C-alpha cells in the first residue's frame, strides 16, 4: 500500500508540474497577444533594474558573480511592468546560460538621446545558426518543459512598442551580450 501511495504522490506531483507549465505558457501567450498597455508613466530605469536584480539574486547562489554599473539616467515615460518583464527575462536567460561559475554584468548609460541597458554573461553563448532565430516566437534551445520560446519574442515586441531596439552579440563558449536602446523623450 505504501508503494501505491508513493506512485500516487508522484503522479500528483507530475500533474501539478504540468498545470504550472500550462499556466506559465498561457500567461506568456496572453502577454504576447495583448496590445501595448496604455499604462505608461515616468520611470527610473535604474530602479527597475535594481528591483529585477533583487528578484533573481537567489538564483545566483555562490557560482555567479553579478557586476552592476548604473549611470545617472533621466526618467523616461514607459510601461514599467513591461520593461521589468524584459529585464527579468534577460537576467533569467543569462543565469540559465551559465552552467558553472560565471559572471553577469548589468549596465546602464546615456548615449546622445537614448538610454542603453546591457546584459552581458559569460555563459555558453548562442550558435551562429540560432542567433537569427532567437526572437522568433516558440524558438527555444532549452529542454522540453524548460522554456516556452516566448521570452525573447515578447521582450523584442515590448522594446519595439517603446520605440526602442534590442541587439545581441554572442560567441559560442564565451557568452552573450544583449543591448537595449530606449528613447529618452
């Protein structure tokens, strides 16, 4: 009878995990399909970055060093929840890309009439054949159940809706750098 309870418990854990994955996928799909929200407000990008960094700090454990270099920035009008989602996605991807010890660098600066936010990691990098597909909806290199393939597609769309640009440079085995450019005015 103990064996039956163990199997039942394991089965229920699997159902719970599957339900959680479906819920996350539906949330991602909902975000991807919704038009830009009109809830824009004045925002301090550095505060958003700090808030998001605090959310992922426990994932860094002792293996990932985090370097943060935030310059003085003017406030910009944006949807702060959407940008926080982008920043969280960038940081989560960086954490997942680093298999052993490594470094993540987060920086912000002003360049002419734009704010530049960079996320650089010393992870596994992205192969040249995948580099031009990473912003496509449902494209993922993660194992089944690990990712939906919507994170970067959603991030790309959010940055575009903010009249910004997102660029990526990567070298397999050496790491990846995402740069986000947002207009100040």
